[in-house]
C-alpha cells in the first residue's frame, strides 16, 4: 500500500509539526506501507510551468524534486518496476519493465523480433553516463 498526504504550500519544506501527516505516517508504518507527502496546490502550479521554471520554483522552495516525481518513484518501487532507456541518433526512450527482467526479455518490450535476435546489451548506468558526458566516454 501507498498513502499520499496532502499538505499546505506553507508546510512543504517542513511538515514535521503537521499532526495529520504524523498520524498517516504512523498508520502506514504499522501496515508496512509507504507514504508520500505532497502539496497539491504546489503540484498544480508546477504543472503550469516550463521545465526550467519548475526547476527554479522547486529550488526556491528548497525541494529537490516535485511531489509527483516522488509519487511516481514510490509507485514504481511498490510495483517492482524500473525504467530502462534506449538511445540512438534521433531518439531516446524510456521503457518500463519489472525489476530483474533479463536483457533479452527487456528488448522484447520494444519488439518481439529484437528479443528473438538478441545478441548482447551495452549497459551504462545513468550516473556514469551523466558524469562522463557520452556513452562512448562512459564505456
């Protein structure tokens, strides 16, 4: 299970004194469930902004990521899902698979013919890719 607690925009950087959140956290803990705390009002504002504006807005609030991003990550974890990425000259794409899926079966998510003719995977973690600047440099 996953619980979502909505807080006011004034509490987004520190909701530790919010009794409602404390009760939901305790309830979730007793059930072995997760909890994500968001401000629906802030999420609504973020939805209206460009990517650059939303990044600046989150930074001004002292937040590393949006509540929606936290909710998506928690949902993926709860469902045992991960993303893997494919990239070529013209396109990069994210695919959702069950954590632990082998590379040939992951390739099959793209197309069954790719799974049948699968030879090998070239894997680079996102952190390595970001640090090195390119796939070739990360190899």
